[in-house]
């Protein structure tokens, strides 16, 4: 079984993380005939180079390739590799693959359904065509399949998978806090791309509001993106003692282990967010926007909290409520970790992908 994964780019987002996890899981099960074609240059997850995947970069933007030239480059790579299955992980990569499909025989699948935001314009057209042409369309949430109007006969739900070997990366919480310059008793984090789909304004305003009221919490902001400077410049020197803009990090597992709570405020419906899943895996309950696929992983008041009214006042009230009830927080922490172990481990996700590939 030879598989080609086509991606718009291999940035630091959730779809790229899921693709990496699938490859890692397949490698672990002995599947090594894998090709990764990246349309635009750049690999944020360096772990990709530790897999057995054959990595090909078309470099469309830097080379100034138009759509037809990009399709020709993809055609040449696929013709040489001769995949049985081609799986596109983005709408643009799906569109380019559609141009190639009439000229090469392969089973075509798509995995671009990873949010709860209805595609429009050209993306909407690509989605409509994929709904007709693809053998299967995979989503990491029920909510996503509904919004993208994926036909029931082609819809496949496969939740994200947390690589269980990451549980071996245990650290000393106090040592990590010292490394990050944290002196407060409690730590709250938000880990996400600085992009318009994430409501960083709500998180930053929540942090500003809370540090006026109490000095026992430090707020971490981990991630990078086009809006990072905009939010960084909103924080004054005094506030930086309690609000730390960490940028993009490769030690996310360690950061979560240093936290008591995490937050994910969104401006649109998530699928099932890797950020939420990874936080919960480390026993860190998440306060997140009640939309999209988030209720599929967070059971309100059991393993986390869902935000119905997304305001700094509302989020800060939930943070205080949990931190000031250590027994409740501890039980929620146990439930959060168990949820991931029961439903969101990489082994389960890998088995479901293998089953799917064999079925087509």
C-alpha cells in the first residue's frame, strides 16, 4: 500500500499535526511507502524528517508557479511514486489534486474538514467537487462533516490521536516554571496560532483583567502567526511579569505540565482541536468556546468547561471558580486525562486509518 499525502504547506497547524501523527502511527505499524508532497515550502514540524516518508516540496510561491504549473509538478511526482491512495489535507491541495486525477489512476481521499466554518468562493466549489469525486472525506469532528455537507456515504469520522509515547516526557513542574520565569502559584496557558480564527483578544483581555484582581496567576501565550506582534504590543512592561508571550514552542508538552488550566477561545467552530486534546492528555482541564467539535471532547463540568458567553469577565470567572476549588480541579484533571486515554490515543487513530485504507 503506497500513500501520497498532499498538503498546501506543512505549517504549525492542527491539520499538519494530524498528518504527522498518521505518518508516525503508520511507520510504527510497519507501513513505510509514504510520500509527502508540500505545495508551498516550509516544514514547521521537524519530526516529519524523522519518519520514513519521502518528502517532496514543489515550492509554488517562491518559484512563482501558476495553478497549471503546480498541477504539472504534482503530476510528475505522483507518476514517479505510483501511489495507491492520494490524500489531500487542504482545500488548495485538494483542488490541485483534482486537476491531476483524470491523468493518473489512484484512490482519492480528502482530510481538509477540520473546522466548523462553511467554505465559500473557490474553496466552496472545490468542496462541492470533492463531495462528488472523492472516495472518502475524513473529518476530526461530527460538526465539521455537517457544516461541509459531506455525503453520508463518503463521510468518515476519525478523531485526533495523541502519541502515547509522549507520556514518557515527564518533567519537574517547578523546574519548568523557573525556566519560564514564573513565580506565581498558578499557571494558565493558551496554545494556538495567532490567526483571526482564534480569539486571542478575549484571552489577553481576560489575563489583563485577572492580574488586576490577583497576583497568583501567570498567563502564557504560546504560538506564532501574523497577529502575534499586534497582541504583544498590547501588553505593557508591568503586565509582562504575569502575561508571557512565548512565541512558537517545541516544548508544548512541557508547558502543559507546568500549567493548572488552559484556555482556547475561538472566533469560529473548531473541529476537535489538538490544543484541547494535548492539554487534556496531560491532565490540564480546558476552558473552551462551546462551538464546533469542542463539545465532542469536553464534557462540561466533568473534564473541562465550555464557554457559552465568550467575554473576559465570563472566562475570568470560570478560571477563578476552578482554581479556587482545588478538589473540583483535581477531579476534572483526572477525567480530562482519562478521556484522552479512552478515546484519543494515536494507536486507535492509526488503526482506524489502516482499516479505512484497506476498505477502499
